[in-house]
C-alpha cells in the first residue's frame, strides 16, 4: 500500500480562491477514488473547515503560517520532516 502526501498549506482560513477550491475538490476525489493508497493532506490547522468531515480524518494539521514568506519557509524547512514523522 502506497502513501501519498499532499501539500495543502497554501489554503488559508478565508474564503477559497480558484486554486484553493480546486485543491479541496481534488483532495476530496482522491480520497473517494483511492482504495489502495493512504492519503494524507498537510494543512494549516485553521483551514480544515474547508473540507468535508470524511476528508478531515485524512488531514494532518500543521501550525498556522500567516503570510506567504512564513508559509514558504515552513514548507521548505519544516514540512519535509513532518512528512517523515508521519511516514
């Protein structure tokens, strides 16, 4: 069984934008269609409300990273170790 990690850190607490809406829908469909894979979405803790309850059990909450610079630094430095911890 393969594991798939999805970086959803760009989704903010506010209203969804076009790319955010697409990412949420794509993640929801990945979960529905995947039977042979373990899927985990890494997301800012405050943005989990954009997902259905069925998808929320596949989310791995990370600290909120306000601002683009902080988010990019988090994604480049801390997110790789978080995915390794999650296996």
